[in-house]
C-alpha cells in the first residue's frame, strides 16, 4: 500500500471499475480520492500531455 499522505494515481480502461476502487480506498483506508471525470482520454482530448512518474512497488 501507498502511504495515505502520498499522492498517487490509479487508472484502468473501464472507468466504472476505478470508481469502485476509489470508493473502497476512501471508505476502508481513509485515502483522499479525486474522481477524474472522463479519465485519461478526456485529459488528452483537452490537450494535456502525460509524463511518466516513478513507479511504486
């Protein structure tokens, strides 16, 4: 698990699944969760560029 005070992102192809995971992490572990409506596709469509970040393992 990631420390609760550390910012991280999870994503998947099907937005519904991430919503369920986000609710679970928030309710069961107290993580602060932001729902990115439209997901990565919306960010790219709006002109944002993605850049890699460090891997957490």
